[in-house]
């Protein structure tokens, strides 16, 4: 499953699942967001992006990527990449067999707050010029954990 847009890509209270492949949400200019929202009865529902046999990739060349009150899960790797901020707030990121990477490639920060990141391989939180923050969160990796 692949969604490529010129503007923002948002999964609000939705569920995107690939049974046998990857889930890729990409934009050249704009934000990529996986977040909770309200259902018809007014209940809060988490956003869910899952690749049952592949990887999950959220990326933007000129914007931010966020996972808020929601879940990103992949059998392989999970990657969040942006030139701006990369945030995981009250979220869960699981890469069962691969690595979990949150990467700000330019001016942004990488922030993991009140969340859990779990990987069958390594976990990497990387910011080229910004800062990396891990607050009230659990980072669990079968291999290395890197914050830089």
C-alpha cells in the first residue's frame, strides 16, 4: 500500500493495513501524520498503520512526521523520516523483526514522549542538527539503541 501526495498525508482514527507488503506514506512538501480522532459516537479512536509481512515507512522531504496517540507496527522495519520534526507522542512503534528509525534529516528535532518503541533489531533516534529527546518513554531493542 502506497500513498504519495504533494501536500499533507493524514491518517486520523483510520486503519491502514497491508497483509503481505509494505505501507508507505510519503509527501514531497507537507506533513505525514498518524493520529487519533473521534468516531461517529464521539469516542477517541487511535490511528493504526500496520504491515503484517513488510515494513512501514512515513516520510516527507519538506515537513514533519508524527505518530500521536496511535500505533505503527511492522513485521520488518518502521521508519519515520523528515526534514522537520519527527515526533512519537503517546504512541507505540513496533518493528517485530527489523529496526525502528526516527530520523530528522535537516533542521528538526526527534521527540519520543510518553511512548514505547520496540524493535527486534536496533532502535535509532537521529537528528542531524536538532535535538533528540526521550521523555517518560520506553525504548526496547534486541540489538543497540542509538540516540544522536
